[in-house]
C-alpha cells in the first residue's frame, strides 16, 4: 500500500472543547462533520511516518523524489511515501501536525476515513497547550482491507468532542503484491515506484482492472496490463522501419521519455504515438512488475539460416491501434502486398525460459482461426496474453491444424519449416533498467 499526498496539503480547523473524555463521545458522521466546524487555520500536517511490514518509499518520477518530512508542507506539491503489505494486516501511522488554530487547552484525536468508512484511528488523545507547536498523533491500526491495485481518496479529520475538522485529502494506492524488478523498495533510489506511472495505469486502465475476477492474481494483472498497453494508451505500431523508440539498448528502457511521449500525443499527431514491439514489451514488463508480476523481455527471430535468410514470415495480424477491431485491417507486418514478416520480435514472458512458457504481446492480435494452409477467412482476433509460446521447439515439418489450436508462435508465424525455425527464442532476454 502506498500514499500519495495531494498538493492541497493536509490542513483544517475545528472548534473544540477541553474535555479529556471527548474520545468517548459518539463519532459524528464523516459526511456531515458533526457540529458545524469553524474552520480557521486549524492543523497543518508536517510529517507522516508509516511503519509495518513491507514499508516502501515512492517518488513522483525519475527526477523528482519525495522528502521524508515536510516542514513547509503546503509548498511541496505531490510529496509521497508509502508501504506495501501482502495481506489485510494493519500498519501504524505516526503523524506530526502543528496546531495553528483556536482551542488551546482542548483535547484532540485524529481519524482517517475512506468515504464513510473509518480506516484508521482514533488516535491517542492530544491536549493542545500552545499554538504554533507540533503534536504527535499515532494510529496503530490503519487497515484498508484491500490487496488489489486501486487508488482511493482518504480524509484526515482532527476531532474534539462533537466537532469535526474539514480536512484535505490524501490519495492511497494499494498494491496486490510487492513490486519487482526493475522497481526497488530500497530507500531513496530512482527506481522506487513512480506515482506518475501509478496514476497513468489507474487513469487509463481503471475499467480493465475493475473487470478482473481475481484481483490478486498476477496472471490476471499481467493480462490487464497487456490490454492497457495494446488499446488504452493510443499507441500505433511503427510500420516503416520497425525501430524501437524507448528500448534503444538491451540494458535501458527510457520510461521517462515514454511518459512524456504520451503527454505530447495531441501536438505530435500519429508520429507521437508510434512504437515498435520492443517498446510494447518494455511497457508490459515494467508496468506489470510494478504491481508484483514477474515478467521479463524475450526476443525471438533475428537468425540467419544456411541460405542467408533472416527473420520470419507472418500470417496476417492486427497491429495495435484501437479498441475497435472492426475498424482495423488484417495485414502482414511490413507488407509488400503479398507477404510480410519480422526481422525479430520482442515480447514479455513469465516463468522459465522455455518454448512452452506463457507470453504477453501487446503489439498485435493474432487470428486464432488461421489454418495450416494460411487461409484466414474466418478471423477471430486474440490478444496474446498468458498464451503458450510454441507447440514445439524445433520443426522437422510444417505444422498441422491440430498444432495451431493454442500456441502463439504457430498462430503468428507463416507455416513454413524455415520460417518457424528462424523464429526461435534467442539469447536476448532480461529486464531493462528504467531511465
């Protein structure tokens, strides 16, 4: 679980009574706020510390980190820190807040709400003796009861007796599992989870995530990420040269440039959205692993055979473009009007590096009704996600219709022994670091 604090800061004010037994008063509705609040300057949060299993730091992006404390909190936009806990266990929050309002001599408690539901508190009672002084509130049982990926708005309320502060909000990201490479949960490193990516995934893919049946399943999360990259980011396949834009080396993925690229789309038109298979695979692996999956990039093809031929021919596919398959044209990749194919192709894979392993390809959709003679009049588009890579590792003969039933490579590659064998897995595999 991770916290992203809005740029509005956490400030609010309430009138209060000097009643040390105020904590025994019935909790007023968080929607009505109990008695009418006289909001002045009230409270200003300067530090939030989260403790518990799996505490992780966040950062906005590669260049912008978040400080551990916020002494001038309202002036710092988007400060964040967080944690992940695999399960529904509780964690503790320690909140340092400065009292700047009226009500010296009164007792206060802090509560945290998600909508109308109390998720944290009440805290310890704090008696305010002086304006302009920092006080410590401790909540020992903050619990969201969520293990899926979600973004929720929380509200901090400082209370005294029946009066409730109007408080600013805090955004909470919950994670289904601990992030994996290329992300890190070490302290203050550039590959701590980026809130820019978390917001992108939620804003663009919320409907996809909400449609997951098992929201803690890494397989379903990886499938959801593949769908988002394929159809929710407005990307178009680069069919002129097929060159990568953001995976320019085997070691680095230019994620910062990719995020900027997405924001610039309206100004750059189609040229600002064109990507190749490497770019898609990097996005799928990086985004899925942020939410706890264990994917890595693999390359197949790129080999020269004894006749000096490189790459492999393909059956007709739908390259990534939109949600609506009916508005797209089935065609050969890099078609010359009669045929086409790839010099190489890059995808994401999970599990062992085997031809039987499951793959994810956001770059295209295959026709799962293609038959062994290449006829594809009865077309049924399939986005390869958690799909077995191949039926067999080495081909002695062309394949039969039966072998085409459930395997990505045989759906994609033209049914020729030479093409099928040139489309074998290469030694190029791994996870690029994010830049």
